[in-house]
C-alpha cells in the first residue's frame, strides 16, 4: 500500500490508470486515520482535474495493488483544457454521481492520483525474466556467436556487447510471433527493465540503433560459455520464451515511451500512445486532435503496492488521472468507501467552463453554430505532409453545412473526409435529404447556371462516390434511382454550355449503366430463400447477397412444437411476421414472436424489430404464441444438435483441404456483406428499416465454427481420438492463418479454448509438445490486453485479400458509437462519423484484392469437403457441452 497524495495537498498533475487499482479515501476531520474509502479506481479511469482551479485535493488516493499510471503536469493539462474545453468538459464527469454538497469546502472534493516511476522497474530480476535472458544469450552464442563480442567506439573498448539493431534483427528471425521491429524493441525492453540486459551507459530505453547492450551474465569478466546440454535445453525453451516476451513486450514498450520526457518522444512514439488512448473509456469521445495532444504530455507512473495513497482529501489538485489497470477506492472522512472506480473511469468534481478555443473556427447563423472546424497545424500527421498551409477539419455541424463545406473545399481527386461523408451520411442525412441538396431546384436561371459552373464538377464527383458505395442497393431505393436518372439528364444538358463537364459525363454514364444492368442480371433478381439461407447461384455455385426485396420460406413454431411455414420479405417487421402467422393459423389475437435458443433462453421480439430471421443463434428457432403462454415455451428436440460426432468423416479429409474450403465459403459470406450493413448493425437496423442479413450470417458462422470444434471433441469418447482431434483442429487453424482467413482462425482457437475443451487435462497432456507450442503461439494472438494489440500487430503486416476477425471490428464500432454522442448541441458529431468510417475502411481494404484460389487445390474435386464445411451440425448449448466434458473426464479429486 502506497499513498499517492493526501487530502488537502496542492495537486500538480492529472492522472490516468494503466494497470492496477487505487482507493479514494476522504475524511471529515483533520485526522487522516479517520478516512473512509468512497470508491476504487480501475484501469482506464482518469482523475485530478482540480488542478484547473488550484483547489486542494479533497481525497486521499492509496494504491490497492501494483499500479501504473499516466501523468500530465498542470501547465500541460491547462493548455489542453483551454484549447479543447468543448470536447473535454464531458470527459470530466463523475462516473459514480456527484458527491453530496454540504459546506463550501465539501463542495470541491477531488479524488486525484499521483505516481512515482523508478528509473529501474525492479532491482532484482524475476525468475522468468532472468531465465529468458539466459535462454536468449545461449541461443545467440549457439546460433550467431559473432553478435556478442568486444567492440570499440571512440577509442574506448566495450566488453562482450551486442548492438541494438542486430538484437532486433535476430529476434525477428527466430519467431513467427514477432511481426514488427517495434514489437521486438518491446521484448528487449522487458529484459532491460529487469536488469537482465543493460545499456553500457545505463540508459533505460532500449533503442533500435547502433548502441551497445550487454547481458547480465557478461557483466563478469569470466562469464562461462554454455555447455552443449545447456544449448539443447535453451533450444527447446526458446519458442516459449519468445511467446512470453511477445505477450509482455507491448506493455514494456509503452512504459518505455511514457517514461521519456514529452519533448523526446518521436512521431512513432506519439502514434503508439495515441493508439492506446483510442481505447481508454474515459477519453472515448474526445476528438482525434485532443487525443494526439494528450499523447504528447502524458506521463507514466506506477504504484506497485496496494494501499498507496495517491492524494488526500483537502489537498490542492495539480494532476488529472486515468486508470489503465487496477482500481481505486474513493474514501470520504467519516463516510468510508463511497464508490470504486475501475478501468476506463476518470474523476470529476468541478466543471470549469473556459471558452478559449484558439484552434476552433465557428460558423454561425442566427447566433447559432452551424459548422465547427478545427485547425490542424501544417506538417502534422492529420494534415497533408509537405503542405505549408494549416488544414481545417470538420468537427460538427448541420448536415447541410457539412455537405456545403465539403463541396466548397473538395478537389476532384477527393479526400478521405469526403469518403467519410459519403459512407456515413445515412446516419444524419439519408438519401431523401441528400439527393435534393445535391440538385437544387429553386432559384433563377442565372443562379442555377452559377451553381452549375461553380459546383457541378464537385457534385458529380460526390455522386460517383455515392453510387459506387451503394451499388445495387440503389435499386431498392426508388427515390435514389429517380434522382440518379434526373441528375444524369441534368449533367447531359449542362455539357452543352459547360465544356468542362464533358470529361465527367462518360464516367457518370458508366455508373448508371452498371447499376441498371446489375438490376437486370439473373442472379440479382428477386430470390426466394429457404430457412437455411442458401443463396448460391446454380451456374457458379457462388453465394449471392441477400437483399431486402428477397423473400424467405421460414418455419415458425407453436407451443406444441407444430409449425407453420410462412413466405415473407426478409426485411419484414415482427408485426408483419405475426400477421403472416395469424393468417396461416386462422386466428392470431394477442400473438407474440419469441426467439428461442437451444438452452431454453427466450427473447420477446419488439413489434418494430426488422429482419429477425438471420439474428437467431446457430440452433435458434422462432416461436409464436399468446402472451400468457410465454413462460411455458420449451425448445425443440432438434435444437439440441447431434448426438454423434463426424470425426469418422472429416478425419479422412486433409486439414489443408478443409481450411481451403472453409476459406472459400467464408470469403463468399464476407463478400456478401455490404459496408453499410456495419452501420445499420451499429446504429440499429430498425432506425434505417434495413436488413443486416449478410452480416448476421457471417457473424453466426463464427459461432458455428467455434461450436463445431467443441461439439466434435465432446462427442468423442475415445481419448486417443480426442488427441487426434486437437491436432487436427490446430492444423486446420494453421492453414486458415496461412490463407489469411482470420475469422475462421480465431473461431477455431476460441473453440479449443472453450472451457468444455480446455478442462480436458488428460487429453491436453497427451498432445505432443510441438502442437502445444503452436497452440500457445496461436492463443497469444487472442490476448485481449491492450485492446487486442497482438492481433492488430499481426494484421498490420498482411496484404489483402484478408478475412478479418469480424467480431472485433464490430466491437470497435460499438465502442466508438456508445462512447460518443451522434449529436452535440444539435450538431452532427462528425468526429464520431470519421472514427466509425475509419473502421469500415478496414473491411474495404481487406476486400481490395480478390481471393486467388490455391493452384494446388483449385483443380481437385473436393465436393465432399465443400459440402461438409457448409453444413456443420453443432451443439450450441454451453451447459450441455460442459456436462458432456465432465462425463468424458470427471473432475479430479
């Protein structure tokens, strides 16, 4: 337990919590021993904003466990506040409610946390890190002995040293889990922090440069060379050590960057901090610019002891904090713990309103803001490189003014911001508002001509982007199609008097022709889908996207497990489904529609919910019944899934063939997902009256593969066969990774890590060590710490085509959506639109190149494998799977 600061102290910093947790204690007397804990602060929380008005700390902050914090000094925090008060004011809201107000002194209580960062994190290396250093040193002496030798620099000899760049090169060659040089730097930083590797001049930051480093064992003049037996042992351990360091390296790298004085941080350092800030809950609604400036002033601190007081009630605050790991209690003297703050929280007890916005430009009409721009200095990462003029980006505005701004500032080659508008406009300016705005019908003939001369080329460019994004979805929007045709005629007419438009007319004509021809294509015509949603084209056998105009034949079950089959558009609402069922049954007074899972969980669907067919779980079913019979509904026997496994079938199939056919199928599913479905899913399909059927089925496929793994293993009663199954699934996962099918790869690994499989100790014990190491490496990519950084590092190296880990993309979009308001003071929060559009762009990038068939497999007849992977039969009831697992291997006494 360590006191960070005491109540009554004058604060000097603002803080954010990286790791650990801290208690917030408050006392109503002058005796600190009377303090009571009012809350606990955890990872991602921030506190200390009392530094804005120099009021004393009104709480004592004590660490509960080993904690690490970021710190911003008072002058830097004040400067940020004055520039970005509009965006930061919401950041400083108390997550646990406003404290009761009493006297004037009570009214200003502030819990704040402070950190102490030692030069070296540990004075004595941990056994694991000490062993890691020995293994790496031995491996280098065994495989590249020239790397450790005496070196001369400026007439001085440094004994038995390595060079930083050579260490980075070497470690990247040794393991497939090291993807980037920055990742390798973090791994060596782990050893440097523990004193297992040392810079010859005792610098605390490992650098990928021509700098000299020495292993701890080489500090002694007569360091022994490893024996052959030691070399053999180290060879066996090397990959495990690499895996360990790759998992803890990112944290060490982050600490290394944050310990640097802000003025010494490189652009890459700032980018790494910025990426970290993107996923801190307390900062989620801040603009990109504010986060980037925060990256330049944050300071890292750590509290290894639980019970450390960060600051005391009554102290003057000088820092603001965010909890990144751990938690803190907030204590008020005489009241005890009033709340606990956890990861992602920050503190606020004052709102200091200062209207100083040097970098903000506001356009007003009738005394109301209609457009808010933020100035980006020339040469910054968000400005055009090499541009000497500052750039203005849209932060918020009315839909019309945002559109007007982009048209006025738009160049013909377009910018990312224009793409963001085209992608996101459906959220705040749907087609029925956008189309009239793009083709004004009012005004004199001269005004219309002026508009054509000044804006028409830019409007054409915007319309082309819009048409390219929507594609054949425009066929389902009569008003949009009518606008496109009218716009084409208008441009054709204008070309007679404005020669500059002629070069754009063929491109517009091509877009029109493509959309109308697609509408006439056989596979694009109205489809009737069966309940399993098979949309494959008979000629090509390739899956076709589900459209809202398609109809579905679907079974809806009754209380007695009989069913009626209805034919209804995919986009139908629950109310329309109930009406169709009632027509079939002959009566339907008081009917409700219910989603039923195989485990018996029931969800009552709302009348306005749309396109519910594809939102069912893997073995889910739809039931219709009177409201008073809801509690008596039970799942069907068929929902339980298979009673025997298919290992006898697929063990004869090549792992590579299975992975290949899975990838082809997943690619078809992924290709059917329209980018707009991601927005409909995030903001709510009912808000748009649109279907997300293709995305729903792609997400459901992820769950299907997970449960396939668990089902097959839990249905296999023979121990040796289960071991073979583990090997088989690990091999399939390896091939999926090779094909860059990350969705199936993660589904397979998550299936193997399901508790019903992971608890099978006897099975895992018999798995060969080679496969255990491969699985451990794969599992490390699933590590959710630092917002799935291992996965993101791995993906950053991949070129398209890639099938991404779709649940994580959905999580990113949901996080941004829920953490940021869509409208601020009745203006569109375009910064939020920009962040969500950036995530959607990932999907576009992954599909920017077509999937190329594997030449060695494409010509083989794999119809049996193809059929198998597309018709997986699974148990999706976790309770059932756990019971089966315990029957296979009962819990050991």
